[in-house]
C-alpha cells in the first residue's frame, strides 16, 4: 500500500523540482517552493556540471542539509518504533 504514496511523492517532487518543466515557467509562489525541495537542487547540480560551470556550493549545502534532516528523522523514527515493542 505504500507504493502509490511513494510514486505520488516522487512525481510531485520531480514536477516541482523542475525536472519536467522549467522552474522559470512556474508562478512566483511555486518558484519559491521549488527552491526548497531537494529535487530542484539535484537538478541544478546536474545542469551546472553538464554546462561546465563546476559544482555549485549552494546546491551541495542544500542537499547536505536535506540529508542530515531526513537522516535525523529516520533515526528518531527508528528509536521511537523500538519503544513500542
């Protein structure tokens, strides 16, 4: 039952992250939302490297922040689930 939820999440993140449509074509509100989610920064990292501009530091920092935040949520959830046993 989790597969449809994860597919909808992946689809939403890919659309909002600018993987299917350019973020510049979005309304201003959605452009701000796009610049917060990790798929946008992963796409920016790839585009920048392919264009020969090097690795953007802001993309690396945002992806590192997301990794740390989601890792902390995972650790917290794992410890919380162990208490219920």
